[in-house]
C-alpha cells in the first residue's frame, strides 16, 4: 500500500482526552505505523541478537562464559528495571519527544557497544541500550493507543504483536548471519543506521508536538522504588535461571524485590501522583489480561530458550539453523495477525483471547511428546505452527484490553506495566522451567518433555485466571474495547 493512498488523517489522531483530533494535520498513517513498529522490532532484536554472537565475542575479548553472560543480561536488567519510570516519563513529558529520545539513546549506546575495546565499555553500552529500549518501548506502545482508532488501531496492534513475536527468533537469525558474514560487532552496529532512519521518519510523521499533558510531578521516590524492585526481581530470576533456585544471591534479590515492592505500595498510597495509580488496576478485565500476559510470556520465553537447547543438543542443529527452525512460529503468528484478525474482529476480545490460549495449549501439549527419537518435521514443526496461530489470536486482544481501557492520562505507565509484565514473565519462565530442564541426570532429551508439561500447567493457569476475572461472578461481560 503506497503512502499516497493513505495520506488521509490518521483515523484517530487523538489527544490525551481520547477524543479524535479531527482538525489535526493529515499524516500518512502507514509511515507513522512503520516508525513505531519498526522501533519496536529493533528493540526486540536487541534482546537476542547478540546471543548467537556470544562465542565469537568471548573469544575476541578474552571473556569467560560467566562474564560473557552479562552482555545479554546487562541489557535485560536495564530494560526491565526502567520500564515503569519510562512509562511515567512519557505521561509527564509527552510520548513523542520521549520516544525519539529513547531511540536516540539506543543509537548512541549501540555505537559505543559495537566499538567497545573491552568488557567494561561493552557492558556500559549494553546497559545504555537497555535503558534506551525501556524509554522507547512503552512510549511507542502508548502512541499506538493514542494515535490510532477503530479498524486502524486493530491493524496497528496486530502488526505490533507480530513484530513482538518475530523479534526474538529474528534476532537469533540476524545475529547468526551478521556474525557469519562479518564480525560480532555488526550485531550491535546494525542499530546505528536503522535507528537513525527510524528517528528521521518518526520526526517527520509524528513531529515533536505532543498531546496535551497536565503539569504533574515525576514522582521520583516512587520511580526509584519501582525501578529497584523490578531490577531486583529480574536479577534474582536471571540468577536463579543460571544457578538454580537454591542460590543465595537469587533468594536475597527476590526477597529484596518483595520488600521494595511493598515499600512502593506504601509510599504510593501517600503520594499525590502515584507511580502505579489504582485506576490502572481498577478493572477486572485489565488486571486479568495483565496476569494472563505474564503467564503467556513465561511460557513463550522458556519455550524459545529450552527448545533451542533441544534443537542444538539433541537434533544437532547449529546456532543459525536452530534460529531458522524457530521461524515457522513467527511466520504463523504473522499470517494470523495480518490475515485472520480482520475476519474475527466481530468476536469479543475476551473470547478471542481465550480461544488463542486454548490453541497455544494444544501446541505446547504437542511438545510434551519430544524425546531422543523425535524429529523436527513431526515433533517440532507442527507445534510451532499451532503455537504461532494461538499467540496470533490471543496477543492482540490482551494488548487492546490492557491499553485501550486504561485512562488516557496513564497511557504511558500502563504501557510500561504491560512491558514489565512481559519482561518479568519471561524471566520467571526461564527460572521456573529450569527446574524440570535440569532434573534427574540433566539429560536434555529426557527432560525436555517435562519442561513442556510444566508449560502446559502455566497455560492452564492463565485460562483459569481469564475465566475467573472475565466471566466469573460479578465480572462485567461487555467487551472492554467497546465501552
């Protein structure tokens, strides 16, 4: 579709009040969507693109496996820890300016990390990359809810959900290709031209003039407590995934996260502008969707990491081929979100989300049959396609229930909360599924089935949460996106 044919008003350029700004200047909505979704794709790539390059990186800089593990983990900690603060920044300072600033920080950090002569500079660059991603991610997601309405909003969330699903597997593939074709540094430096292009397009179609914002404090004490709580939680879960749940450092970090979260709740009750306003959690529809999304993220992150271990350790695929082997999941998700969604748009968001979870459960259940004698074509590929279909059906309703029903003045912090649920859920999945993965003699071929049995349990729990919150006693049965 050419931008000339879509140069009408963004069907829904709206202000903080949520009322369409019909007198807003015409903007090519396709370019607007490209800028926001392109940024999200770049941020998703950054989470996994260096994973395949780690062996070459460690060899070049003379790193141990333990020190090298902080290259991906440094990004994850900064990203997860700053999401809530970044969401508040967008609400206070304006989403457009904060979005562009976040992408700019990613570009500078990528250049720093890509040219790093040692581990210290590399880790500084990766932490700054994570900080930039945390700033740009929630604000870009909030802009989707603010800028688009109606059918275009559904299409925007569909494309956003697609790149979220494709990002992890695409990152592994692209990282393998760039490392094979050139050098591990290319997997970091690729962000520089890509980020500059996104900034140029976004500045043109979004501009720097933000929706109306009312003066209010940033809430620095709450922001610091929230950042510390999420950082401690993510660090504890990452450490548990590396060293097991009995690790003292992991337990101390998780305990600190609980204490800090409790302190945040106490402080927020007294604050004039709380970091997590009760209005964000007030609806059962939104709260249920957040819990379901956290559980789904736990399954999907664990599925990607531990299935790759099976593909490499049992089926003998190398890093690049294992990344390509995961792609059918993302392609199935792409087909569903771009082609099927418009045909089921008349079905309520809650019903679509439930149906998607049921299909995901079927795909995960298929993977419980894996063992040493399984093959990719019969044991893995069908499950990947089924899971891609299920996630494609479920993910758009989850995102829309959370974002479109939140008060407009809290769009940024709600988007930050959504991405925090994804990040913490993913870390939780890695740590929890480590228990069956390392059970017994630790043989991958023997334990992989148990990993997906546990994953089935998480999806069943998500289904129970959805039924209770959305259809249980006292629940409002109306589709939240329609009123």
